C-alpha cells in the first residue's frame, strides 16, 4: 500500500510537540555513503506532503544529487547555488520563490551546480544564503557534503539543528567524532543529534550503547537498512515514503520529531 498525503500529514502533525520546532535543519554525514541525501530528501518530502512550506538546499556543490531524489526539474534554466549565491543582495523573497525549482512532492529546491568551482563559497556566504532562504520559506532542509570546509561549517553554524548521520560501523564513528570535534571547536553552535542509518539490527557489530558512549550523545533515531527498496525507488524517482515499510515509518517519525 502507498502512503497517502493524508497519512504523511497525520504522521507529522499528530506527534507530540516539544516547544518551538527548528526551522533550519542541516543533515551532515560522518563520511560519504551514510545516506544523508536520501534522509534530507525524505524529510523535505514529508514536510511538503504535510502542507508545510519547505525548501531543500543541496550544499554538496560538486557532486550533489538531491534533485534526483526529489525528482525535480534540472536544466539550463534551473537556478543553482552557483547562480544564487552571487545574487543574494538582489534577490527578493518573491523573486527567489519564482526562480527555483518545485519538486513533484511540493518542496522547493535549490540544487547544486554539480561541477567544480574556481573558488568555494565562504562561511559568510553560507550564512547569507541560509538567512535568505529562512526569510522566504518557513522550513529549510540542508543536505551537506561529508567533508568540512568553511562553506559547510558556515551552513552548519547557521542552522537551528544539525543531524549527524552515521552508520553502525567504526569508520563512520571515527568520522563522526572528527566532525563533532570540529563543530565544538567553533563553539556556540546549534544542538547536534545523532541519527543512525542503514542498521542491520542484531547483525550490527556496533551497538547503540557503543555509539552513544563513543560520541557522547544520545541517538535520536535508528533507521533500518533497506538498500534494494532505496535503489528501486530512486530509479523510479519516488520517495521511500511512497510505500509502506519500516524505513518509511522511521523517516516519517524522524520528520515529526524534528519539526512538530
């Protein structure tokens, strides 16, 4: 059975609220391959399906593929981060809404250019970009690349919440600890939550308590491995939440816990 828009709306709105929900949430991977783009796409799609005003930002400027996951139009007329960042001072909210892509799920999207730039944007430009998006859209979902640079660090610092995505393996936890150290060095940043993705349940060699002890943070959500479904739905340009599954339920619960 498919998850309807009403199912999605109820999945988000019926959850218990915990005060003011974050408006700007950045998803950051402990290393490549943790599923950050998939999670960001599903959260943005869940919010849009619930009738919420949301824009997704693909901040992996060279290799971003969020437009594939959200089945958004992409072409020479589609404005990307490379187009928008230099023009931030001249973009009004109405102009920005009209200029960027609308995904089939209803979310808006600022895609990456998908090419090497002569110079990566600065942390100051990251702050300006996030500020512009947040002043135009009610909710902002950011998909960052795993490696840390001034632009990525600026995006994380400008967010209301950072969700650090890890997989239950030692290589991922090492990267997560380095990412946390980098964020803590900057000080005064947003709260950070740990999301464990691609778990194989009892076959995981790294347990929840191992992860929480190693990183010094509680795990906010635990998503199961469902690689075949993810690949099939990606090739069909459909969100995981379009079908009922344990992973879909976990992703909708994640969106609810963050934004309700």
